């Protein structure tokens, strides 16, 4: 039974700190994605454009992005990815991040999930456990 507890503790610590070294190499301005129907409503487009910035969306600030990747859970490839279990909001931020020794492009949605991609075609999905299932099916 001791072995079981030791394995459990090791896995817990490994899960809690996925990456040891996290550096943001490039951080773009937040952008937003709208459907064609949403684009037709000027008041909606204006409202989203005003709120989709780093002063209002605290999660898009550099220190919060680093913390996101320190604590996020990785979701392994399935057909839907993490989109089915997290809210998808129009606001998102993109950039380039170094996680340990690998460099990735990232896209972080305000709904609490992110996708990493690299030159080799690898993609990885991550989500904030606190926001899991808020809008999911």
C-alpha cells in the first residue's frame, strides 16, 4: 500500500507543475473571432473590440499566461479537443512560448483553453480546470 501512495504523490507533483521553464517569446495583441452573422451587428462588433484587450482581460497579461501553462491540464488528442468542454469566447490571444526546451505557437481563448502548435506539426491542448465544463456539453 505504501507503494501506491508514493506513486500517487509523485503523480500529483508531476501534474501540478507540468513545465519547469516557461518564457513568452512573442505576445501579440488580443484579437477576436466573430461569425458572419455577428459581424453584421455593428454594436456587437464595437463592444467586443472595446473589451478584447489586456487591460480588461487579465488572463491575457503575460504573468497570467505563464501561470496558465504552469497549472493547466493537458488534454490528449480526441476529435473535439478541449473546445467541447470549455466556453469559447470571441477574444483570444496568440504568441510564441518556450516550454522547457520546446518552442510553440499558442492560442489562448478567454474561455480557459489553449492550443499549442510547432513546426513539426505537433499540437497540444490545455485547459484551466477551474473553468472546465462551464459551457461544455
